[in-house]
């Protein structure tokens, strides 16, 4: 009660806001619970089971299509390769992010070795693995491939561009400015269209790139331009005395950046970095326009299945997509918050 008096009802205005918020929650939460649980259909074979007056979510649709939601049209007998890739990726990322003895080695594995290993496992065609074309990939698999590749590539590229934009060499600085302003001034949809349609026109005869690879390159370059500006904001927030102190200690430019400047700059812009990562993760849904079926795209594709055509099928599918996206984005946000708290304790 004392906490409620101090935080919710400390003044007439706060009391009115708290009561209004509680009323809105009362209007929203009970209907959602009724739709998702109480009136929902949990077992069924087709659309007939999800039809009727007052029927809620059609969860049998999700159960029937769950494999496609996660893997797309990836061959069923080869799904172990995708699952193994998911497990190795999750373990390497957790080991790289947590405090521990082998953190540096895990980060090196996640950035350098894991991408090549994942490519071999998912694509096949070598080491006795059957070849699986990227046109069969889909669902959460494509979403994670695009998002993780964009995130892993955009941060180092963004740091390099931010340093180049602050360079004292005019050619390097102008190149970085032109690159950043070009990619920030072009919508991601246009970038994807250019990567999928226009890029092959400029390649020599006989030289082709997989559509997914072209998409990954476009997304990485697009995200790196935004990341560069976030990192540049952190660099400009560092007091000039830090630069002068590192030079006074006899450190070279790269030593001062690696040991003094960049650790402080990146710590200051963690919210901006994570915000860029979250935006990139959600922007993966745009790959649908070039024929790549990510999680949201594969869900929308199955709306056309006449065997599950009901008024609640669309709502249920979109709810599943929203929950999955929210879980990933919220996890990134909470990890960033924990890192900020740890850094704040280290400064005290």
C-alpha cells in the first residue's frame, strides 16, 4: 500500500492517470483473454472446427502449420540441420554475451566460424550433405538469417564508417559521408528491389548471386549507415581530454581508439545500438516483397489455404507473429538494460 501511495496515488493528477490506466486495462485484457483462451479452439482438423458464433482463436491452424512457420519448405528429412544450426548459434551467442572465462573465444567463434558453419549446414552440397536451395528456406529461419547477418555485419561496418567520417583525411571523410547519406536517404524497400532486380543487370555475363545473398548484402549496408551515425554520436560525446590523454600516454591512433575511446563511446550509445538492432529485426518482414518468405510472409501465405479459411485464422496468425517478434525484441532490450546496469556499477 505504501508503494501504491508513493507511485500511483501521490497526487490528484497521478491518481486520475492511474485510475484511467486501470480502466483501459480492464477494457482490453478480459476480451483478449477470452479470445485467446476461454473461447479459443484448441483441437481441430480444419476450418469447420473454427467456425461458429463467438469462436475465438483458431490454434489448430497454428499447430498444423507450425513446421512451415519455422522452416518454410525446408525438406523434412533435413530439418535436423536447421535445428543443429539454431542450437549452435544460440549457445555461441549466449557464451559470447555472458561474463565468463571463454567469452572472447566464444565471440570469435560466433562472428567468424559460426557463419561459415551455418552456411555449410543449411545449404549443404558438401561434406555429404544434400543441397538445399535458399528458395526452400522460409519462416523464422529466413527471419533469423537476415536479422543475425545484418546485426553482425552492421556493427563493425558502422564503427568503421563512424571513424572514417571523423577522419582528418578529406578523401576518406567524404567517402564515408557520401556512403552514409546515400544509404540513409534510400528506403529499405528500394534497397531490396535494387538488390533483387537491378544488381544482376550490372554483373558480368555468367556471374550470379543468390537472391538471399543479395538481400543480406543490401540489409547489411543499409543498417551500417544508421549504425555509423549512432556510433558517431558516442564518439562526439567523449570529452576531448580523453583523446589528448591517450596521445600523451604515447598510444597510437588505433591503440587509443581500441583501448580508450571506443569502449567509452559504445557504452554511451548502447540504447541507440540496441534500438537499431530491434528496428532491423522487425524490418526483415520487408523481404517478402522480393519473394523471400520470412516468418510473417509464410504466415500470410498460409492464409490462402482454403482448408483453414475462417474469420479467426488471420487474427490467430498475426497474433503468433506478434508474440514471436516481441519475444526476440524484448530479449534484446532486457539484455541491453542489464549491460547498462553492469557498466553503471563499474563506473561507481
